[in-house]
């Protein structure tokens, strides 16, 4: 959600996505392994964290590893994370892996990482990897703290300003996202929009939070109201007015312009 819209609605703010870095070079073995691209994506995410949080702030981050636990991935991914930690002078970079609890979801595995990370900033604990009794000898960890026990990060996880989610797949596909904590997000929002705007947001948010809590209590008691509005107030072919200059949709305040300049004029 756009940050301005979130403030306007008084929405719950669980964090913010600073950026997601993707590399799909396909220059690697077909068996699942990160290739050089994952060094690129994790390094970019860490560099952005340093740019936003500063050289000390980047040390107040942790990693949600792809963490399949396979003999090959544990070596390759740990080397990537360890080398990035060295580069950015991070000692004992905390590493978690939600797959140790839920397995490897198809397609939505990074979503599991995101939900687990947002939970850290609600309940204060980073889940440890408790499905192993020791860390394998071939895992690189000189600058990592591979969490085998739950890690307390403050009452609302405030000790961690951000998390890097690391995800990858076959064919050299790699993605690393930087997600900022709600505390860091609010600090940045206040700097952008000012104290008065944040005060207005806080007032709106009280009502939203109260309603959300009421809905949650009702659902837990089996008294959930089913909301089904599919197909209501949907624009159709009668809502469209076409001209050579624009497309006008009935529910849009402004027309969509079609007055394109030739982007290839130097070829014509």
C-alpha cells in the first residue's frame, strides 16, 4: 500500500518494503544453487540497509534465509551470507529459517518468510531453528549467528530495524528483499509528512485498531461476519469512453492519455 494512502486510512502499519533486488542470470548449474546472482542480491539489500540505517544500523538487521537445509544449499547460502556480513562489518549476523517449521511452500515461500518476520515486530521473538541438534561443519558462520534457539529482539522486536528476506529457485533466479521495521517506518514517515500529519493518522488508527481487535475476537469465538462483495461496483464495457487522445473510465477522476510521442523518432 502507498504510504500516503496508509496514513489517510489510518491503516495498521506492520513494516515497509524498501526494495527487492532480483538477479536471474541463468549462468549456473541446473541443480538448485544460488550461483553468483545471490551474492549480488544480498549485497545490494545490505548496501541499501546501510544507506538507510547507517553503518551501525545495518548491524541491527537479521536474515530470513532461504534455508532449505539441504547439503548443497547450507554450504552455498551460508557462504553468501557470511561474506556479505564480513563486507559490511557485521559480527554475528542473526540468521533464521522459517522452513524449519513450515517446510518449503510452493511459490509462496518468501511469503512465509515475510509473515514470520512481521511477527517478530509484533511479539518480539525471532524463531530459532530447532529442528537440528548442531550446525553442520561445512556451514560458513564466522560472522553469522545461526539461531538454534529463539532470539529475543525486544518487546516489539525493536532491537531489529530491518530484515533481509532471501529467496531463490532453479535457473539462477535470486531475490533478496529489505523490509523495514514498523518503528523505522514510522520514523521515516514522520520525517516525510511531519508531526501534525502523524497525529491525524494516530487518531484515525485508534478506530481502525479497535475495529480490527473486535473482528479478531469475534472470529476467535466463531462469530465472524462473512463479507462477500465480489462483482459489486465493477466497471464494465459501458464504463469506457475511447478517443484517439484518451481513455476515460467512468469511475476515474482523470482520463488516461494516449498522446504518445514516437519513442523511436531517431530511427524513422
